[in-house]
C-alpha cells in the first residue's frame, strides 16, 4: 500500500494547478493548431502531464506529478491523492464515453479525480471539472461505463439521479445494482436493461442463436418457462410477446422471428377433464395443459423475488399468484371449461 505523506492536500491548490495547465493548453493550441488537432487519446495525456510537472515547480505538488496512463485510472496522479483523467473528442461537442463504473483499475490512494477534456476541432477548447460532476448517465460497450458531459449543471449528474454520492457508489461491492434498479424504474413495457443485471453472476454465449436451429428439447423448455414468466402471452394484447422476445435475446442470446407461432400454431384442440370433453380450446391453452407438471416444477422451485421481477407484483404464493395472473389475461376468451378450477386442481393438490 502507498502511504501519502500529505493525505489531504488542498483542493484549491490543485485546482490552481489545473487552471494554469488549461491556460497553457489553450495558448499553445492556438499557436500550434495543427499539432494539437492530432493530439488524441494518450498523446494529449503526455502533453498535459508535462505541463503539469512544469507548473508544479515551486508548489506543494513539485515532484509528485506522475503519468500513469495505460490501463490504470486515472491517467495522471499528484501527491498520491489527486488524479486527472484525460479525454479527447474529434466531434464538436462535450460528450464522450467515460470509464468503467466498476473502477477496478483505480490507482490506490487516489481520492479526488478531475476530468480534463479536449475538444480537438477548430476552435480547439479545453475544460476540466471534478470527475463526478460531469458524469450524466451509464452506457454499455463491453461493460457499463459512465457517459461524460462537460456541460452538465448542478443536479444533473447520474449520482443526482441515483440519489447516491459518487464516493459512496464507487466503494460499493456491487455499484451496478444501484444503477440497474434506477434504470429498471424507467423501463417501458417490453423493455429490459441489458448487461447491467449482476445480482447473480452468469455467463451468456457470445453467439446469437436462431430459435429454429435449437434442439427440440431446448425449445420446449424455453416455451414452458415463457408461459410461467410471461403470463401476458395468453392475453389478446398486441405487444404481448415483447418482454418474452427481449428475455430470449438478453438472457439466452436467442432470436425468434416467428415467436407468435410457437404458441398459436396448430389451430384449436380439446381438453378431457372430469369425464367431459371440451372442444375449440385455443392452441396456447392446449400447450399449457400439456405442460402442467413442468410448469408446477418451475413455479415451485423459482425464487419469489425472481418471479416478482417478471410479474411486477408481490409474490406470496407463487402457484396461486400465477393462476390469478393467467386467468386475468385470458378473460377475453369464451372458454366453456372453468380453467381456474382446472389449474387449481392440477397445481395445488
């Protein structure tokens, strides 16, 4: 562990160092415009570090400026306490993708980080802000990353939206959960957060698979799970398969262009119950009754919190809760059979 000789350097002095660094960057970029237009990425990091070292002479930061760069965060450190993350863009705006939410590469001991942003188009401009003051949202590339916006006003950061201070969030064991919870509240029907769900570690194949190419046993298993997790597929809503489609892609990497046919193909069927034949039963109901034992197994073994996330209700009695949801979704059907009684007899005994 690195022990700082000055654990709490003065913020005002470091900001003064950044002010003088920005002044030199602005002045030199006007004189050497062509050179600066080519200073993208780590090329600008080197220039910033050199200017900071020169400006630090005679201050408390003399001899403490170090260019880290590479795979570490932030790019430049000072006094083993302050840091500067350098970003550039070739676009005429102050927005770019930032660093990982997880901050697994953060340099030990660095407590206060500033973002120094170079807009490398004519006219070249530079700005700096406290790191947490310019992070507006979270986006996903290969991992969840902050979105940088150097034009944010007070109260507009992602941390204001989460109602969690940056220094609290970054020290959490699983900071992504707070972000997931926030974005889930913004979802529209049929939408789901992508990648961000880390409540339970899981791995998903990098290969996108087509439904029709899957083995029949896998297709059947997924179909039965869908009937449990998405009871709205039994309704007559035009968007009833949206959430299921998202789940197949997000959780299993499966695309199903003909998802409606999975449940409705084959016309109508019959149910033999209590020594009586019920005709003209929609195929989706037939598939359900043919899979009643598998459905019972899933409902019995599923975590209640997981079911609640699918159903958007408080789950107290999974079997009964699912029956109620199902019956509410098929209310439009003119079934001669009392399906609620049928399901209760099959599932609750």
